[in-house]
């Protein structure tokens, strides 16, 4: 007899169907797992053996063969424990094999029979909903699985309680969806004294989803302003919250089934490796750029990152996705992020200050800034110089305008964009391109003349020209203007980095 149970294998944010087949064959006792299983799946034999023994059962003195089909699909992770155990119990006749056919099963087993959490339950629940099946998952993740919609979710604490449910001795109650957390309160822009130009650039970046680079001396407030950005961004809508939570589920960071409406904010250290930033590793996992999907990725001390690591961001910033290619798998993660970067003008950080600058200036600045490649800088829409804060600024009272007032203007601009792109798979001005960009962002005649002159003088690339139009469209939206005028183009040009001349 062959007993089978449905489960999943994860490839990026895709849950692939896997069938766990178990057969008991007469012969010398053995327990074999086949089907391109990794080390964690192979070790499930001992966890399954221990969990079944904890229930007072013993394995039959036969050869046990576990096949994970399709055999050419890589199987990774400990979530195969529970489906292997249930399929084995079905082959032993302990549980009805036909009952198991109505469920997708995921979960790690402890040696005492407890069902422990495993990453990716939300994806498995959505996959089960597409198949019209129920889901069996760990009790700690039942509230996470309940977000998948109207599917039957069984979330047992241990394998014994699941068997009692199937036999009708003690039915498991359906878990409720986890709580939705409202955005928390971070630093307020009212804490930033001076820096009016930088705060204006931050508002434009938030309104249109544009990438931003701040260049200034140490202690000027670059990191503080970057941490204020999530507070002026609109909260995630329900669809975006579910999308961001799917990434968190695969990464194993979604706790208690709680979805949040706060936009992700990730600030990796400059020692981060390429796999940590864009994803990958021996077992392909989402990197920081994917964990910040639909939120903010803040890179402080930008030139201190390894050059190859920074250049690996070029494709995700352009396409909104990151593809990790391996010999046996090709995994794609979403990476629609808003990049905010900060850097000092030179290694000592005091370029232009004769009293503090090092003796190598300005050569020091040229060498330091050259550590960031031109193509990456070309993908950053807004470049702003942040000046040192003087003592006169610090003794001033707090600004009258804080994050709440700026967030209201940003929300109004986002509503305009939502209405404009309602019939397109676009959320913000930073994503618009091609014919649609020409239709919505072509400036008036004075604006076109200014843009043409500036394109020649600043030696703008085609990408730079496009990004000027996007920023100008956002500035017009903040002003409540239907068209893009010369003033909007002029302000957008003021935030553009000029290519160096030979």
C-alpha cells in the first residue's frame, strides 16, 4: 500500500506542489527518503521516528521508502516532517489516508511529537486555497494561515491532537486571523532643525517613491532624516500588507500571524555580503532588498559597501525584482524598494571646511566618491547636499511643521497617482515609463526647452532624462498641478547629479 500526502516546496514566493508518498516493503528494516532532499529533509527520518515513538507507537519491521515527487524538484527545509509522518501513519493504517488527501500539510516535528513553526506557512495556505484544499500547519502559525481566506485550517499543538481530531475525540478549533498592527511612531521631522532643502527632497521622495541620496558631513542629520521617511509614507493597503507579509513568511520573520500596515524599513550594515543584500546563499533566502519590499532600504555610509555588492542592486532598482540563479533552481523575489542612501563627501567627511578637512582634499573626495559606480548613481532620482548644522540652528525652537503635516501632503499626492494609474499595474510616479510617462509628464513648452538645454549641459543619459520627468511629475502632484511646468522641471533638475567632464 502507498499512502500519499500533499505538501509544498518553496521557490522564491512560489509554492510548488509536492506529493509525499510512503510505501512499506517487506524486507530488512530501513527508512529511506528519496526525491532530491537536502540535509534537513534527510534528517526528518529521526525526528519522525522520535515523534511516533512519543505517541507509544513503533515503526513496522519493514523497509520504509519515502518518495518526494516530483523527484527533480529540490526539497529544502524542515516543514516536510509532518507530511512524512502523516503519510507514514497512513501507510501503517493509524489514520485514514483518504482524509489526508483533502489537506496540504506543513510543519516541523519535535522528538516529543510537538509541531514546531516553519517558514512559509502563508504561502502554503494560499497554495492550498488555490487547490481548494485545507491546510494543516503548526499551532503557532494558525493565525498566519487564516489570512489565506475561507479555507479550513487545522493547527495542532502536537501530532497526537491532530490524530484525535481525525478520530473525532477532540476537535480542533479554527484559528482566527492574526491582528493587523497599525504603523508605529518613529522619529518625527520636527526633530530635524534646519536642512530645509533636504526635508523638501525627502517629501518629494516619499510622494513619488523616488530613490534619494544625501551627501553631507558627519552629524548633519542624514540618518535621522532617513529614519523619518517611514513616518511620512502612507501605510500599506491590505493587498500590499499581504504581499509584504509573504516575503516575511518565507524569511521566517512573520511572528504570531500579525500583519502590519507599517512599511518595512531595513538598514543593513555596510559589511553586508551580496547574498545578505540581494538574496541567495546555500539555501536561497530573500535578502535585505526583498525584506524591504514596498518599503525603505537605507544604506548608510554608501561608499563603505563593497563595490560588487552595491552594483548588485542595479537590476533590482530598475525592475523591482531580484533573480537568483543556481544550477538547480532559478528563484525570483520581489524588490520594489525605495532606496535611501547617505554618504560623507570624502573619507574624513569635512570637505570644504578648511579647519577640519584633511590634507588630501579635494583628491580625497574624488577617490572616495568614485567607490560608488556611475550606473548606480544614475538610478538615484534625487541627490541632495546636506550642510552641517550650525550652533545657531540648534538653539532655534523646533520647526512648526512635523511629520504629520508632511505626511498629509504626501498622502494627497499618492491619491492623485492612484487615480491616474488606476488602470495600470503602477503605484507611484517612480514606476511609470514609456508612452505612459510621455502622456502624463511631458512638460509645457517652456519646460521642454529648459529640459532640452539641461540635458545637453548636464549630459543626461536616457535613464536620467526619464527620471527627471518622473520627479517633475511628482513635484507637480505635490503642488496640485495637472500639468508639468517649467518650475517643476527646474526643481527636478536641481536634485540631479551632473556627470563629471573629462
